[in-house]
C-alpha cells in the first residue's frame, strides 16, 4: 500500500459534504460531517489573524500573499470571485485529509465512487488517516491496487467558503500562488464526472498563473520566478513520462495474455520505467518527485499522477494556440461549458470554437 506519493499535491476535493447525503454509509457520512464541521468552526477571519499579536509572522505573511494571489486570479485570469481563502484554520495534523485511490490490476481503470451533483469520483477522502488505511485495506482484499496520500488543501466547489490552512506552509514559497490558483480554478469551472479534466485544467492554470503572479510581483529575474519556471518544466516532463508509462501498460493490458501473465509482465514495465525515471529525475530542479520514485508503483499510483500531469502537454498546445493568453485560455473552457460542450472534446479540438464562437478577450 502506497501512502506518500507527491504529498504536497492536492486532489480536487476532500469532500463535498451536502452532495454526499444519501450516497454513502451513515458511518462515512458521520465521519465526513464531523470532520468538516470542526474545520468550519475553527475558521478565523484573516483580518482578525493579521491583528492578533499571538499569530506568527509566517501565518500573517501567508495570509497577505494569499489575498494578493486571489485578487490576481480574479482580476487578471477571470477566475471566480468567491469567499474562499478569507479565513484561516490552524491544524494540529500534517494534512487536511487523506484520500484513497483504487484501480484494477490488469486495466488502467480507476475504482470510482458515485456522489450526487459531482458524479463519479476516483477517490474517497477521510479526515483520519487510520480510516483511510482501513478503506484501502478493504479495496486490497477485493483485489485492487491502492494508493493513500495526504492532502494539504482541497476545494468544496463553492458549497462552503474554503479557508487557508496552516498546511499551506509546507509548500515552497514559489508554490503558494500555484496552489491558491489551482483551488480557485476548481471553484470557477467544474465538469461533472470529468475528474481527470478538472485536475489537469486546474494544475495547468495554477502553474501558468502562479508564474505570472510571481513575475508581476517580483520581476522576471526573481529567484522565485526561476524556481517556478523550473518546476513547470519538471511537471511537463513528468506528465510526458507518466503518459509514456501509461501507454506501455495499456498496450500490455489490451494484449490476449492471461491476467496472471499481465500482472507478471507489468512488474517488468515498472522496473524498466523506474530506471528511466531515475535518469529523468537527475535533470529535475527539486526533490519533489522523490516519493514517487521510491514508492511501490501500481496502477493506482500511475493513474493518480496521470490525473494531474498526464494532459499537461495537450493543455500546453492549446495554450500556445490561444496566443499564450491565460485569461483567454480559461474563458475558452468556461464558454465551452456554457454551450453544453464536453470539455475533454473542447481540449481535443485545440482552440477552435465551433460556429465561430468567441472566447476570452474577443468577447464584447
């Protein structure tokens, strides 16, 4: 069982509390309800924290930066104006929650849970790591691959005003804008039942938007900008790598071999891919991928990482087709959703709106 793959990455949702009613067991609903209620009751308005002499300088600096990033996202990128990140919660644990990811052993197919309003979701969140591990163990007994990972932040998609968590302080300084814009992107655009699109889109907007924020605030020659650029290059290369591993696995799983042979041969794919990744990682700018490199790879691990990074090359192509204009890029998908279009299809179309529809700054 894997428990620490890319720990600072943040899946879409801890949990959407109201939509889960009627969808899960009473025990799980109680766990989710109590956990989220405790967070909501622990919120403090960020203005109060800034005035509190007992608050740390780290907390205050974080809150000030988050407000600047939020305003940048709203005014410069066209992200939704919400009440998110207007409060602060100090946690006494290393993560906000823990999520469980499952996958079949002989197909790159995620185990999914169905929830009203949000559709099918390929992960399930817990506020207690022991309960997450018990869920994972139950999936393993059913013959599935599993992955358990900590979450430093999540979005409730506007159902609640999401706070700034003290866990944000675990992130490198240059990564804070990316994190905030990632979550604000979820609050701006959400495609029901298309988790891979949602996460890839938010990752790309957070990445590009975070870099733009740092350039505007600190200047193009800032070390933080250089760090953000390097991380973006790493993420793009990582996305390509995960895509290549996925293609090898899919070719294997689609072959006429028996399940036993497929499982045996996939281990060879994992071993060879790990050797390739070790060489790739030598060119990376940080140790952000150490946990991935050291984990016991399985289909759940590959799918969880592909969900965030696998489509980055395609988003990059579309972004270039739209003139490298991130506001226009965001508006392109917002407009596509308003037209009732499948957003994965909109990505495939590559920046050519049907029927001459206008996007972004072309709109009046």
